[in-house]
C-alpha cells in the first residue's frame, strides 16, 4: 500500500505537546521506515483545522477520492481534522474503501467497526478540544474587558504594558498628544494644520518616523480611549488606564468637528485670520474673505457675505477696518489692574469657602457614583435575563459609563474646577488691553471667541448679538460676582 504523509501545525495552537512540522516529518519518516510503509507524496501545511477549507489537505483528499487505494500517515488524528466536516469525510472514504489505511505513531487504527468507532471518538475529542479552547479564550477576553483592560495595540500616546496586559501613558509622547487635542479644541486648526503641528512637536509614526497621516489624526480625535473608556464590538467599557484628556475636552473636540464639516485649508486661515468668525447680519450666510490688488499694486483683504442662494445688500469691509472694530470690542471687556486685584481678592475668599463646601459636594458625588455602579449591575442583569435588547443595553451602558467618567473627573478636581477657570478668566481679562494693541491677528481671533459668540457683520459694522457676562462685568466694575 502507498501512503500520503500529512503534517500540520497551526500558529493558534498553544498545545505544547504538538510537535513542530519538522519534528512530525522526522518522526513519521522514521515510523514509515520501521513499519515498511511506502511514502509516495508529502503534504505539509501550516493552517488551523478547526474549520474546513485547508487547501493542501483538500488537495490530498481530492487525489484519494479520484484514484483511491491509498493510505494516510499522520502524527495523530487531530493533525487530520478538528472539525466535523473533514473528520466525517475521512471516515466516509474509509467506509467506501478509497482510504485503505490510516497510520499514526501515537494512535492505533484498523478498518474495523471498532477501529472506526475509536477514530470517531478521536475526531470528536479533537473538535471538543478546539471548541473548548475557543470558549476559554472568549471567556478570558470578556473577563479582561470587565476588568477594564484594553485589548489590542495601544493608540498614539500610550504603550502596551505586557505584564498586566493593559496600556500606560507613553512618557515621551502623551503630553504632545494632549497639546494636539487642546489645539484642535480651540477651533483654529484644520486636520491638515493639526498634522503640521503634531509633526513640529515631534509626534511621528514609530514605524516610518514620518508625520502621522490625516486619517490617523482624525481617528485619534474620535478615540474615547484618551478620556478613559474604550469600545469593543460596539460596547463601551471603562478602562483602568490613566486618561490623557478630560471628557469635557473630548466633547468640545466633537463640537468643533461638527462645526468643521467643510475643512478650510490652513493657508487660507493664515491669510484670512477672521474667516469663519462672522456671519452676515442680514441673511445669516457665512462671511468669506478675498484678497484684491489695487491699481497702485497694493494688496488689501476684504470680507463680504457669500450671498449664496439669497439676495443680500450688505457691502464688503476691509480687514483694516475690521481689525479696528475687533480691537474696540477687546478693549471694551478689558479689566484694569484695580478691577483685577478686586476680583482676585474676592476669588481667594470664595476659594476658602468652597474648599470647606467641597467636602459635602464630594460626598454627594460619591453617592451618585455608587448609584451608577448599581444601575450598571441592574442593566447587565436585565440584559442577561433578556429583559432588554442588545441595542438598548449598549446605548444605556454607554450613557452610564460616560457619566461615571464625568463624576470621577469632578471628584479629582474636588468640585472647585470652575474657580480655577474663573481665576484664569480674571487674568486673561486684565491682559485684554495688550492683545488689542498687539499685531498678532491669531491672538485677537482666539480672544474674541472666548468672550462672545454669534458675531454678525451688518452695515460694515461688527455686531455682538450675544452679550457675554465678561462684557457685562467689565462695563460695571463695582459689581463683583461671588460664589454666594
């Protein structure tokens, strides 16, 4: 009888008792020589047998099915099949006489009812092993997810921590990543401009040592891992890794992404610093900017309504005139040194009061955090009991986890985060006069975005339709707002 030698080992098998392919071939050749078996062909394959479709195995079976009268030599039945389709096909070919013999150094087989029964058991055990292994892997993965261990390759700014199978901050790059997020949240950067900024700060691909691609930066901005959670198969989990940014900053970035539906090239933003800051006071359309050359050869920039699909009578305004009006707005909200000192004195008083009050606030937040944990447990129980569907479970779980992140952030700041922002607001208000006299157009743009919104251009005048509390307080210095 002539035999086909078949050797296989897949990369996903963690059974250390399975010999390597080279060892299998050596052992099988020695076994064939000892048993006087004639090997006419060898079929070698590195592929899992848990599902049908192995090309080399199928090629061997097709030859047997076409000609018949061959035997197969393998290390063990599980090398031939770990699924019911391939196992059944081998037994069928034995039944029909096309496979005359099966030889294994580690397993006895004879083409008798008892032999075929034992072969069936061997194939069944092989299938049970691979099914059980798969289930154990899935169960282990689910447990890791519940513990908050983020699977997969760590995103930019993090490193994989192999000992505990989680991610940790990259000491060399996480602060750069944070600066990139903060820059985009200002609304002054397109994705292209953000790519240039990240490259200038030293944030490059580890594989190519080149600037991060636009697509990768866009994914970074949308990745919730950076504020402490992660998503696997559309389900959100709270991670044990340390966040790089706050959820508040992440939400701000998403607002900016919505506003930047049609990105503007960085060169255009650079040439027209007040682009996308104003809207037409008559029709509500966006204000665009253009550069013109006068007969004298001198260049000038003017801003006008786009007038798209609407009739609009508004005239253009030159950038020089626009800058004058913006400077006037900035001066209007500027704090004097006396007002600054008055505010800072009140700020210190409020800060002392809030430090005492923050203890009670922390207690309230901890109670809410415990309630959220209980809600999450009840939600999971309802899902397991099939009281709620998968889609509803995923949405509600995401809301609970996001709220837990917000509560934890509030606990870390001890409830006085707004006072820190208020102090920065006082100092920035005092520096407003310097910005008004400065020639830096980008500083002017950023400042007016902080003190107001919905700026309109009507009759060649900049209208501030929404009065910011900053301006109200600046116009009434004697009035001082306290936490009380």
